[in-house]
């Protein structure tokens, strides 16, 4: 089995995470910091040989004070001015032995083993894969005045999730081809798409939410409570 690395971007400003005195990856979620839950989700896989947590330099001292003794083998990487730059910094910190790279939002702590295993397997087959979930609501395209232009067929639409997983060289080549235009790409998959390489979409999970707002955090609490109840039952 090739070696995998997991890059966890956590250098954002958490501007929409109002009502908390900490950034979203560092807040306590049902007794455990969000970032720790995310890391633990990738545990138990011998082929995941490197996990990199990308932090803003301004957060590093406080982070080490709070969590330094729990880091284990996790590598800390300095973040950039954008998500893409942060991921690139992670790529530049990979060990030589790494062949596949998964980029997963540090603030998606509810990722399941089934989603991880499925997207990793697809990346091994095709070189590039992401999880996604179907859109269940009707989708409208509107004009600048807010008037409906058309109703979009949603049968082939998916909401992209992470971990977005790639052959290391494919992702490196995609970054190189971006040539200073990283701000124009929404995620790693869009970079790879622009490079001309196809990206496979596997089945994601609705519970694999990204904690962005306080409402997302409370939803995550409810999901965890439901999982606990199901395991007891």
C-alpha cells in the first residue's frame, strides 16, 4: 500500500464563527478539541504515515501551550494568506516517501471511516478523488435582478466535501500550472480539474459537515449525541 499523508488546513480566521473566544478548530466539541477529533478519524491506518496541521503563525504559541503535549507525531506547518497557500505549504513539508495526499478541513471532525476508505480507494485507482453528496433541493439560476433564469437539473450535481485525495505528483503539477492564480480556485479539486486531470467523486455523507458557524457547531453536537445514543442502544 502506498504511503498517504493528510494535510489539515487550520489557518483560517474563523470570521463567521461568532460567539466563541477560540477559532473553530480549537474549540471543545463534546469533550475534545475539534482538530483532535479530526486527526483521530484518520487513525488506525498504517499507510497514513504523516499528518500535517497547518496553523497561522499567530496561533502557534497559544496552540502549543494548550495542545503541545498531545501532538504526538503530528507535524505543524505555517499557513499562508489563503487556503491554497496553506495547502501548498503542507505539500512542501511532505516526506519523500509520501505518494498520495489527502487534504481535509480541520473543522470537519465528523468524517467517517467509510467515507475516508472510499475516497482513498478511488484516488488509488484514478489519481484524484473527492467525496460529494447529492443536492436535494431544487436549484435555480437567477439574474442580477434576482429573477429566475432557469431551473437546473440537479441529478448530476454534487456538493463537494473533503478529504480531497490525490496522487502527490498530480497535485503538485496542478499547483505549478496555477502559476500565481491560486486565489481563483475554490478547492484542490478545482486546481486539478484546471490542470486537465479528471477527478472522481465518491459517496460522501451528510454528517461530514464543515463547522463554519455557531449553528454548524451546535449541529455537530447533536450529531455526536445521536451517535452516542445509537452506540448505547
